[in-house]
C-alpha cells in the first residue's frame, strides 16, 4: 500500500502484520556534522526517551541536548574515556562542548523525526463531517 491510499486498515490487516509491526528495529542513521567535520551515528529514540524529554524541566535546548546524548551511538557520548578527555561529568556536558547550539537543534530534529514526527508520516487522505459518520 502506498502513502495516501484510501484503504482503511482492518483488524485482520493488523493481526497479519503483527510480527512485522511488533518486531521493528530502531532506525539508525549516519549524519554529517559540520562542527566535527565528520559523521555521527544516531538511533531512533524510544518512547521512554521521548517521555523523559517531554517531562523534564528546563529549556527546549536542554531537552535537545538530552535527546542527542541518549541517541548518539557513535561516537558514544557516554564513553568514560571520551568524558574524561573533555573534562566532562555527564554526556549532556559533552554534547554542549562538541556542538554549537544551531547544530544541537538540527541534530535533535533529525533524531526526533526518526520516531515519526517528520512531515508526511501521517496525513489526512479523506475528511468526513461528524454527521456523515453517524449516518
């Protein structure tokens, strides 16, 4: 089925696709970062990471830093060796040292979009007025 198809997914369709849908592997992407003049690898955030980000206090920049620290897998900002080399206590501190604020915002957007928040992951294909649905 292609995007924009008008077929409504049935219970049978979901049951038939159970293995595929429940066995999804988190997406991983390689992203070029100008600040480092090289690539980093990031992984799709889990529901838990996104919930933690939404519930945490602080600014949106703090939340962006947290999501990068949680989802950047190579180089791993949780590496004790890397933290020590940069004189950082936490992965969040390291992210602040490695990236400029604009880069942090862009990288966090890429990571969040991997979880389905990007344009086109959901769209209206047909609208009905509530009265039409009742009848």
